[in-house]
């Protein structure tokens, strides 16, 4: 059976924005991925005390953002199971779904790599998939410390460059709460959905990305 190279991009996607889409696009080309799965989190363990938009809204916004790219799709593996949700468990479930012939690549930013030693079972994560890390100016990881704890990291990471785009879900929510425009920071269909559903209008500022 022909093997698949599948990229996995997890996040709250609250809301999805062009930063997420650009990372997926650059990773797909850099690693010759057959497809990229966007996996919205149900209950991220590091954000348990933060409010989240209901999954139905986040899934609808994802669908609107991805509808014109056949290589991008959505997995509900996290939103349909009890939390808290750890990346290593999500990767294990996806591997079982796609079979041993699928090679999985977990997409992340350099800020996430810098904190990987705080993740749940990072060694198991590296055994289960490779990492595609987007480099960003001004953000560095303590590679010697990471290598000392995770000797396999060197051969399991592919670093890619991508255009710098300073957009975050938290900033989009704060702009909405302040009555400011989010046009050109998220796909137009997503912006229109946010406005029609009146999402984030009264939401207090927080740090969810």
C-alpha cells in the first residue's frame, strides 16, 4: 500500500486565522505532505481555566476557512473524546485511524519547540511522529538542553522558514471585543461568520492563541 505523508496541526482555532493557514501551506510544500489535518482541541490541558468558544462554532469556522483547499481537512478526534487532550494521545489515535503506512508530521512553532520538555511524554511524541517547526525571528529554543533530555530530537525535527505574520486568536478576539476590524486577518467567510454569530463581542481579553 502506498504510504501517506500527513501533517497534523492542532490548536483551539478560536478563531482560525491566516497564521494557521500559512503554517500549513508552508509545511505541506517543505515536507511534500499529501494532506494536512487541522485538529481542533476539545479541552487543551494548558488552557483548562480559560473560556473557549463552543466546538460547533470553531468547527464551522475551520470548514469555511479550508473549503477551497482539497489538501486541507478537519479531524474531530479531539473534540469527540473526553479530555484533557494531550498531543501524544491524539497522534496515537490518528495513527490507528490511518494505519501503519501513514507517516505523521506534527506542525508547531518554534515557541512550542522551546517548551517541549514541559509537554506530556515528549519522548513518546517523538517516537510517534516527526516535528515540523516554523522558525520565527526572536524566538529560540535551548537546543542543548532539549538534546540532552531528548537525544532523538535532531533526526525527528524539520525546521522550515515562513513569512512573519503577527496574528493570534487572542488578538482577534480582543479586537472584536473592542469593536475593531479583523478584516484581512482571517478568511472573509470566517469574518462574516464571526459577525453573523456575534462571536467574541463581549468576551474578556485572554491569552488563547
